[in-house]
């Protein structure tokens, strides 16, 4: 019969296809092409309507046996290919347990954090307390308690981020000092503190300025505190941070919360004071400001300014880091470029 002959040809072709299959995708394709509703077996069986009733059982039996045999061969070949694929995957993913393990990558403190920690450790060794305070501050503590009342012309020196008329982002860490003076019991001894933290000013972002930076302010208040005490303290700081060969000098300046006020320079670490491009041929580099605490600031804290005196200073760890490590752009500290940061790990 022509139908059985046709099925025999299809069967022989299927055996060859199955034998040549090299992947699970090939097996899937054979099932769809030959055993699907549109496959050649189905198409051949549609001719059964044209044969006699006596021959139909023979054709049906042959077709069913063929489908069963082909299905079994496909299953066997699929299982064989799956086993081969698994063996290949296991070989590719094999672990050599004798190889040494990879060390964990451990991060390091940011360079600004390292500098701040170094400065804090120094002043802790000198008997200072490290005290922090809120970054969102009141106008009263940020300005008025620093001898900057409303409409004081010196307020023009501050470009401030105001939240409302009374609340702002602090422009310095001095408010922490005012709050601490309010709480300190001076009958138990002088107050010696530093106040590290972030401060905010409306500066343009350029190589030496940022709208957010860090500050460490120091304060000592007690009896018989003089400008000589400030000078000696800052000499210790300069030599500790920048090297034993560093010298400092004090220049007259103006700050509303200190009187007298001074700018403090260190001898240039590159030229040793001879003059170069770093120090602009002067031999000196400005690093911080300070002075004796203004009597008005002491009086606002309830202290007798005739009995108590003190000195205060403020420095920028960002600038200290730039000078100490020769960094020419403050923005490098905040761009999270690991190539830069790993130099200080």
C-alpha cells in the first residue's frame, strides 16, 4: 500500500535524523517537525480515507507502532544528550579545592576621615574632649551667640542655606561650642574641646571651594588663658600633622567671635620657607584662623569675661588633607574615584 510505503520512508528518514542529532535543540526540532499536527506522518495518514476498510487497521497499526518506536528513540537520544550536557557543565564548573582562596577586599577609611581621626587623636592626647552637634542649627546659636547679631555687617561674610527665617544649615561648628559652654561647670575646671563635623556655605564648586566641607573648631576657656597658649597649641598641631620642621606664624586678622583675631600660617612644606609656586613665593601657607574668645561670647554664656578668658581656632580637614598630600583639587575627595582614593588606603 502506498501509505505504508510512504510511512516507511518517513520512518527511515526519522531514524537517520535522530542518529545525527547533536543537541537537545535538534531533538526538539525533530519532535515538532515529524510528530506535530503538521508533520509528514499526520499528512500521510490523512490519505486513509481513500483506502478500503480492510486495509485501514493495517495502516493504523503500522503508524501507531512507528510512532511508539520513534518516540522511544527520541527519549533515549534526549536522555543521552542531557547526560552529555550535564557532564560538560560539571567539567566546566569544577572547583579545584587545592587552589588558595581569594582574599576578601576590605575597604579603608576615606582620606578626609583619616585626617580628621588623626587630628582628633592628637587633641584627645592633649586632654581635649571631642563633642559633636546638630548640622541643622538655629540662627541664634549659629550667628547671635557668635557675636553676630541681626543686621551686623559681618553677617555678609556668611553665605548661608536657610531652611526658614530661624533655621539653617550651620556655616561653622561654633554653635557646638556655645551649647557646650552653656552646660559646662567651670567650677570643676577649664573647658577644652574640639567640635568636628560637616558645615555648609553657598560657595561655588571649584578647585578649592565646595558648598559642603568639613571643619574642626577648638575651644579652651578657663582662667588665665592667653594668646601664647593658642600659639603653643597650634605649634604642636602643625608639627604633628605636617612634620617636625614646620614653623608657624600669627598674623592679625578679624573674626567677630574672637578679639584679638589671628590668621595662622605654616612654613611651606615644599620649599622649607624659601619660596615656591605652592606658597606663592612667600615661604608661608595659611592653614587656619583663631584668636582669643570675644568677651561678648563669654558673657552670653553667663561667664565673667574679667575672670575667664579663652582661645578658639578653626581649621578645615579638607584643606589640611590637600596641603599634606599635595592634592590640587578639593573635588577629588568627593567624586568617589577609587583610583584616587586607593592612594590613601
